[in-house]
């Protein structure tokens, strides 16, 4: 029996794209790949923004500058979309899917903004749409959610899914650096972009939470905004308070059931107990922690970015698509759970860490404590530190409703004795582990 | 279109079997399961050792005492084998496979002893054989190796795959307990069997290493013996030495490439750097750490035992089998890499921790050091401690060949100044993480 051929078009030859090409043309892997794909994977074209630029390792005859023409090729089985961003990537993906071409993408922004529509389009045309590389780089978490955990009732998904912010917060933790110093270092090392907004303001983490949530809980992907807070306000004193109290500060993306049919999705910095498995995820590593009703806690750890790790996730999808095509089948897209209702961030209960810069004068604590009390937020522990301009009061609350804490913060800001609110961060409680 | 039925027979209704039955008959999951299986999963029989015993939650009409009759039923689509042990489990599995019935098993002993033959039998009969629950309880590592990582070149798989020994070693680490005390506690809590041999002598870990290796590297499963050492000789002083030097002692199962076409498989206690992700795997948790050429380090963490977590792994397999059967297909079994040659344990290079109980008299260190030197084992650091009967010398060597270290130990044992060799444990070096 002759080995079937699966013809692959690739849009984008940056870090991920060129690592993928190297994987696919590596002679020493070719037998293993044919085995895993049940087919020979043949690259028929690589579309790049600048077709004149030399691309070592990529056959020149494959290169073109016209991504849309590649997406429309008649002889294509799979389109690998690595262009990034919503437009024009969306038009390439739609063109391919509607012509019966399967798509593998690493594009989290695209999936978060219109993943449901694209998945339906794929299904209608009897082809696959996979995007393992969109969350957690090389960590194969999405396929596990689709397959091994398909029968599990998941209670909570919590992830460190942004390597840039984890690198910055890790530096602040191990070296006591301030945010600006750690950011500059991350930029110098190439871990952070010149404009770091998407990472440090948690847009990236929020998109990944939505993708995880769609597979774990059956929520839709329509570009909905979810609660989001960045790390730019985190100070060295906050990191230090956390450490002294047995916590580390991490930017976490969370999707969790609330009550019978509620679901909360959010991305924000939080205090995590030092013994929690996520607390030891250092530097640019990513991790996804899942709590299932029956499985208990499960965690996946790996490199969340980088050309080679991300390319392995793309390759895993490509092999899966190839086997499906050879078998004349495709996977059903994630199912949607209509009963789930989005719970506003204000309705979430949590312990909070709150730090206030205050006037260094008698009676301040009493007036501050009065504001907490008036909003029904009860205090678990308190610490006064610094003198003069540096005077600070830091609190850990008991479990409280977020909206009550927010109301407390608003009133504290208007209090004469409070210079500013330095931090207000939720505290993640230790799950079983 | 009517929903197809997949008829499931289950052998064994212990912790895992009864948790699985509960999952399958749970009304609140039924829609999600039909969705994930693309079929209705119907339990047609549950074979137990003692059919007279009351089994709350299992319909009495399903129970029987005849496992072989269940395996031979004409109306079966999938047999779930949870009996454990090689015989008679093997005969049930063979009977099912050879009659075109797919098999899901949690049986590591069976898979390690004849997995290759059973996989070939499954393939010949066009059915699936899956065994996710045989390694790492609820951790879905095997499917990730089969699918997402099928195109990756894996360099090393290293796992904490035995919860009993990890519980004992964790207790020894956190509480400074001796082995016997920690074992007794593990037995009292049900983490260790009355006869703990399979766990503490690393038979269980060795079987799991062989299963991981077969999927990661393409080695065969024929019940071959691999290098194996237990934890019964580990003393509180060893755990303490490790801690003071930045390590923890863990029982690890390792399968790794050596040179061009060599492969080493072994299970033994080792010193792991405290910063290594495996070092923070506490208590009865399991974890598998993989180093891939392109993916870099990846780790999976979860509950390695227990009825409910293990049942979720079985259910994941069952859903996969169901979808395959509905689509009229089956997965190809793991491929075999004939070029790989097993590397003897003696040929592995490592840093070693060695601890000697010695006579408390002058000149001992000189004579001991002479023996190391004679075998080409060079010393990285040395510590003398205790006096009189408690006198001890502990060493960390530089990287040395295991067989040279073994020869050193043999000669040291015959040295008058050495009372006994307390420990000789490899040290795992910190990988990228």
C-alpha cells in the first residue's frame, strides 16, 4: 500500500514557522513522522510577509508573499496559520476551512475572538481546526481536555499562561527588584516586547483563559471581554509581604464553576500559597492546573513560548489532522454548554491582600478599620510598617465578596488619612495537592 | 440519527471499578458522556471475585462471578479489565481482543509483561488496547505520548510513578522520620500494603518505566527485567545530607537515550536538586517529567492512585475507544524502534552520593580515598560526621561510571576501616526548567 500524502501550506516563517519547517524536513525524523501521521507530510508552500528576505533552511521555491493565494490552493490538505493577530489571519483560515482544508493555528487572539464560528465552519465542511499552540506553547493541554478529560467534570482551571509576566514576577520575587527594573531586564532578554501591553495588562492571559474555558466548560469564543487586571501596579513591598506570609504573587488566568450553573473567567495577579504546585513555576515557564471532580488536581508544566516548543505543539496537531484525513474523518468541535451563566467578577468570593499608603499619625488604623467594617469586610490580619512618607498598613481579609472589597477600596481612597491604595489582590486558597 | 450503543463489560469492582460504574451511571454526566463518546455507553456486565458480596451502587443483575464468560460475551464492544496481576487477567484480555472486542485496562503488570504481544493481537483484530490508568493514575500522560508528542524526539522520561514510596520519602524529608516509622504510617493510612514489596522494592516503578519507555522510545514490552533498586536502605541521615546539600531523595523511574542508539531504563532512589520540578512532588502525588529535543522540559502532575482519579483515566480511554468504534477505526499500536540497544546500568554516568559507616580512628579517610582513586572515581566533596559507633564519611563524587562506583563500593566493603556502606545513590543533574 502506498503512503498517502498530506499537503501542508504554512503561513508565517518566524520563530515557530521556521522551527516547524525544520521539524518537517528533518531526515532523521522522517520515518517516525510518517508512522505518526500515517502519511507523508509534504510542504507545498510557505507564505511570508517579505518574500525577498533570505530564509535559511527553507527551500526558496516554496516561498511566496501571497498568503491568501496559499490558503486558496486547490491541492492543500492542511493550512498552518502562524501569521498571528485577528486580521487578516481570519480570512486565510476561513478561506481554507470553507474549501475543505483543515487548519492548524497557534493564534490565540483569533481563537478567542471568533473561535466558535471558525469551529462551526470547520465542522460544516467536515474538516479539523486545532490550536494546541495557542495556549501554553509546547504544553499539550488542549488535546488532553478534548480527549482524556472529555468525560470529567472540571471544577476549576487555573493557569500561569503568560511567560513574560511570570518572568517579571519571578525576578521581583527572587531578586526583590521593582517592576520597572524587572520589565527592562525582560525586554533586554527578549522575553518582553518593546510595547509590553498585551502581556503585562493580561490581554494575552485573558484570551488563553477563554480558550481553556471553552474546552473545559463549553463556553463560547466570541471575543467577549472578561475581567482582567495587569501586573504594572505590583510593587517590591507587595512581593515581600507575600513571601513573608507564605505566598508568591503570580499572574493567573482562572475559569471556575460558581454555584450550580455559574462560571467565572478572569485574569489577574494573585497571591498563591508557596506550597501550591503553581507557586514553583518559575521564569518564563507556563503551567495549567486543573481541579476535576473525580481526577482531583492535575498540572501540566512546560515552556510557554519559543519557536521550537511551540512548533512541537503545531506538529502534534498536524499529525492528528493527518491521521484524521487519512481515515476520512474529523473531530467534532468542542461542545457548548448553554446552561452556563457568566458570573460577574464582583460576585466572586475571596480572601484579599490590601496594602494602603497612609499618613503616619495616630488614629489612622481606627478610621481605616471602620471603612472595612462598614462594607462587611472582616480583617484576618494586619501589619503596620514604614514611617513618615513610607507608612503603610497591609491587610489580609477574611473571605469577602469582591464587590464589597471594591466598595471598601473606593471609600478608602476618599479617606484623608489614606494617601493611596498600593495593592488589592485576591489570595488563592490551597487546593488539595 | 439514533445514537449508537457501545456495550461495556467490566472485570473488577474494587475502588477503580466501582468509581467507574458511578461515573457511567451518573445522570448529570450522561449528556456530556454521549457527546464525548459519540455513543451511549451501556454496562452489560460486571464480573467480580465474590458475586455474593453486596456492591452498593451497582445493579445486582449486572454482577456475575465469571470473568471469562464476560470476556466471551457476543454482544460486547469493550472489555474493561481491572482485575490486576498477569494471570488470569491476560486470558480475559486475549479472549476479548481475539474476538474483536476492544480492551481498556489499568493493569501495569500485565502490560509490562506482555504488552507488545497484546498490542499486536489488538491490531490484528482491528481493535484498540488502551491502558492510560496503568501509569500515573489519573494523569493523562500516555495519550499525550501517543498523540501530541508523536512527532517529538524524546531524550529522557523521568517519573515519580509510585505514590507509596513518594509518601514514605516525603515523610522522611518533612519529619526526619526513619524509613520504618514512615512505612508504618503509610500502612496505617492505607498508602502502603501489608506486604509493601512491590512498591518499596521498585517493581511497580520499573513496570511503569517500561510502559512509558515503550511509548516514548519504541521499546518492546516482554517482561524484561530492568535495573531496579528499592528504598528500604534509605536512612534519615541520607535524607538530611541531601537536604543540607540542596537535594531531595525521590524514587525515580528513568528511561533515557544514551549516545546514538542506546537506551537506559531503570528505577531507583536518587538525589534530585531542590529546584527541579520533580522535587516539589509531595506525598502520594505522581509526576512524569519529559525532556524533548524541541519541546524542552514538560511535566505532568496528578494523583497517582485512588479509585476516582484512576477511574477518570479509564473513562478517558473508554471514550476514545467508543469514538473509534463508532467511526469504524482503531489506533495503530505503538511503533517499535529496532535500532535501540539496551545500555547496562553499569555503563551509565552519574554523580553519586556515597555514605560510609567507618571506624572512628585516624587514617580512615586516607584509606577510603585511596580506594576511590584506584577505581578512577574522583571526589567532589566530603563530610565527616558523628563519633564512635556513629562515625560516618559522606561523599559526593564527580561524574563517574556506575560500574566503577560499584567496584569502589565492593572494595570499600572489604576494607577493615569501613563498617558498612550506608548509601550509594545517583544524583540527578538539574535539567533546563
